[in-house]
C-alpha cells in the first residue's frame, strides 16, 4: 500500500512537492483540549523570481506584527 503525505504551504497555499525543502512549525493551542500539536508548513527556498522563501515571508510578517503591537502598547502606556 502506497501512502502519500501531501503537504501544502501555509503561506502561498501551493503544494510542497517531493524533494522540495520545507520548514515545519509546531503550534500548541493552550485553549484547545487537543494534546497533540498542530503544524504549519512552508517552502524553505524561494521560487524563481521571488526575493524570499515562504518561510522568510511568514517570519517577516510575524516580526512586523510584533513590532506594531509593541509600538501600540508603548503609545497607549505613554498616553496614560
């Protein structure tokens, strides 16, 4: 019996082909009753004509969001 474990990139939504390098991020949801973690999958290498990989783009988006939240927190604290 042949089984296929097809993965899709959580950034670009395209499939991750066999032989392509990819990154898996483990996600624990403390609000969930699930004991097992969930995983996000990303392409580790950029496609032709791209500046960065899906993983790099995801990390950059997270950093921008974190920085924005920190700026809002500082602005709120300074206003009080």
